[in-house]
C-alpha cells in the first residue's frame, strides 16, 4: 500500500513535468516524422503493414528509443536534485524502498503509455495513408497483430536494462549532463560495434537497437529459447542494476 501511495504521489507530482512533456510531444513528433517518411517514400517503398512497422520501429531503434530512455531517467530525478528534495523525502514516514521503486515504476509506466500512444498513432496514420497512397494496402488488409504484439513486447524487454542502469546513474550523479554523456557514449559505442562484434548483445545499450532485426529476414541474431540473447541480457541487467541502485540508495540515504 505504501508503494502504491508513493506511486500515486509521483504521478500527481509529475503533472506538467518535463518528463511528461517529453513523452507526449516526443511521441507525437515521432508519429508525424515517420508518417511523412512513408508518404514521400523517403524510407523506401511501403506496400503493406509490415513495411510500415519497419519504417517506425527501425526509425526509433536507430536513435530515438535509447536516447528517450536515457533522458527520461534524468528528467524524473533531476527535480529532486535541483531542489535538494531528497532531504525532505528522508523526513517523511515512508520507507526508502517505496520511494525508490515508485520512481522506477513511474518511469516504466510512462514509457509504456508513450509507446502505446506511438503504436496507436502509427495505426491511425497508416489507415489514413491507405486513403491517398495507392501503393499502400493498409485499407485492404488487417494489421499484422501478432507481429505488432511481438514488437511491443520486445520493445519493453529491450529497455529494461537501460532503464535500470540510467535510473541508478541519474541518482548517482547530480548534474544532468553526466548521465546523459555516459548514455550517449554507450549508445555511440554500440553503433560502432554493430555488425562487427558477435557479443554486442552483452551491452545494455544494444537490445533497444538490435531487436528490430525481427523485421529484417536477412539479419540473424543469436537466440536462446526463441528470443534474442540481448533481450535476456536486458532482463538480467534490469534486475541487477535495479537492485544495485537500491542498495546504493539505501546506503546513500
């Protein structure tokens, strides 16, 4: 019950915050950008829903998805650093655990809602595209729902390790720029090693970039029990970094 109360307080406190604006406007901007790319064939020929999925998911995986998670973590924790609000939180009759995990759940929930809005926008823009784009069969066929479900699920699994790591980093470093710089360096290193290092899946920055190979039959990723190894690593990192961050948070407080 205390965790739920802290989560509700976090939601109420974050209204009109930069994190919410990022999730709202960033999602809308992504939908409009990728719809425009599909309309003007800037992303290659788009003939069916799978092609349309590829335009959107390959687009966000290339840069926007990892950076979104990195910036989201910093935006959620920065107000507490800026106003030294951690001191106030320690005086409340609330355990350290509910404070720590409620912020994490808030970020995870905000990401999930933003991604669902992204998917809804993709489906709506794809339906509209079918009205005036003769080569697109969006109105003549149903969306590939099983594939879309896989993409949504793998997106969530792919960001768990990155979210836990940068939640910890954003708590560890008071200046916003430090955790952001670490994230950018990790993301750039992942792009440089892509297609050249067989163990790329070990990096927590790799799964949000690599998982969209599901849409490209020419690419083969290492699998375990039918799931990309990077997604297993992301789930493991998600648990490990979340618990390490909690231990540090308890010690620090």
